[in-house]
């Protein structure tokens, strides 16, 4: 896929029949269906190509509804279908870091070269490969805010990498390549790559910054457990399962190259590369390069449950920590991105995600007590920023705003 798609998401962050859901009613469902059908029809006309589906799961104080708009029965989704939610993973990563902070396992204000509380082990490896530019000045908090100036080897193209991103180059050479955090971060050291000195300029979105956070989570958990643990282990044990007050068994975070397929039922992703009129169709993908920044998959029900309970302080983070999560914004920021989440007018707090032809957003608005999950299994990058912007603003955002309007809430700003 074209790597610029995921980076561009942040620039916009700062259905024929319905499927029934408990707590819903026919009038609300019918209104939402008509609204989402209209959004999909208009988007298809604007792009000049078919939009396979747009699906919305929304929960209000009065009930929950799921609708899926598509041209045929075969393309209509169900609320339990699996899909990759991409950079929405960053909200889970930030939740994990803040849970560790809340529990005293780490301090987000610490430098990444500091030692983990209680042990003489640094947050990141003290090895030559990890001697990245400005390593001694980067804090965990800055990584969460994208304010550390960490160069993004997943989204930036360089002649050193054959005119592609490092991740893209390696996948071209070997689609089954097993990536590691050390390998990805090592490219920063090898080529002396960075955007700016930490905390000195407008934040710049960096998947590699969240790769570093995934390594910190693994190292802190390993130190506490006294045995080797991974990023995914911590999330399964302390964020979405195990000791979590809100277990989410469907959501997974694969880290092995061989773990590249979705469980059934799933929807395929469709992505139009730049300059192409034919989409690439994704049914599997090696996610090992995206740990901590975009490797998650799940379904509408569990994603809604997560975002709703997280931002109401009813999940693993208490209300004080949630306040920090949504309000701790870099002083140089021009948008609303805080710690692994941002705010969109009338949609609330959450994140967007785009990978392998899946475009989604998960949101919770505390002003209305409404949560929403939207998926469009298509990304149109055929005309670069222009068509991607259309997919976001006139696709997933418009579907969300139209749904809210249909239910009597404030919609498009």
C-alpha cells in the first residue's frame, strides 16, 4: 500500500439494509440507514467509483444501533465482522502506557534513557542500534504526543530504501519478513534520521515513535513479571483481558509475520494506489512492522465497548488519568492531538485508522454520552491527498455526523 495514506490521516484528525442490535428501535434504525445510504451514494458520485460499504455502530443513552450501507446483500456487513483498525491501535498503546503510569510502573515524564522504577534497566535498550538522534532528550510523554521528532520509517520514502519507506522496501523484498522494534529503530541510528529536536516544534505524526512505545511496554512488563513479555502480552493481560474490568476477547494485536490473516467472518480491504483506477484487495497482511502503532483488529461491538468505557473512566484508566490522556497536548501543537487520541467536533475523543484498504474511526463524546464506530473498507489514494481527504471527510466523518443528526444530536459542524 502507499505509505503516505496513514500519515495523511493525522491531517484530518487536529447502506441498503440494517442489522438489528439490542437496545435499538425501528424508527432510529431506519433514520440512520437513510442517512448513511445518502452519504455513501454521494461519496461514490464524488469519487467516481463504487464504495463497497459504509457501516456504523452507534450507542447513545437511549440504545444502540448498527447499520450497513451497500449495493448488494453480499457487501453488507454485520456488527461482528472482523477488520483491521490500524492506527486506532495507538489509543490502546497510550492506554497501556497510562495504565502503567497510573500503577507506578513508569512515569510518562521520564526520559526514555531513564531506568524502569525498581530495576536498573533502561526503558529502551542501551545498545548501538538504539542510539537514535536526541535519544537522551526524548520523554515518554513526547512519544505519545508525536512531539519527540522521531522519524517515521513506515511512512517516509528515501533513496536509501529504493524510493520507498523502509517497511515498504522490506515487504517488497520479502512479504513474510519478520520485523522487530530494534530493526525499525536501527534505521534511525544508521541514517541519523530525525524531524526536529524533541519538544521544539509542531508535532509530526510518527508510527516509529509508537514502535518505541511498544518496546517500552514490553520491557517494563518483562521487568515486573521477571520473564520475557511482549507488547501484546501486556494488552491481553492488563488492558483488554485478564485483570481488565472490560474484557474484549475479539480484539487482537498480532506481532508475528505469519499471523497475517483475520478470523472469519471478515471483510476485505480495498485500496486504490496513487494513479490507479483498480484497487488492491487485501485479505491478509504481515502486521509485524506495525506493533503498537497499527497492528490491531477487532469488530464493531468490542471497539465501541472499549472507546465508550475508556473515555468515561469505567475501564482500566481512572477519571484523572483519562483527563490527562485527552488534555495533555504539546505546547507546540496546532491541533487537538494529546496522548494517543484527538478530538473531532461533535464526534468526541478517539482516533482514526487506515491500513490495507480499511478506513475507520472510533469516538466517544462526553457532552452527549454517544460513542460511534465507523468503517469504510476502501481507501482511495488515486489522486493523493485529494481523494484521501474526501474519503475521510465525506466518508467516515460524514457518515458519523449524519448518524448523529438522524438521532437528533449535533451533526456536521
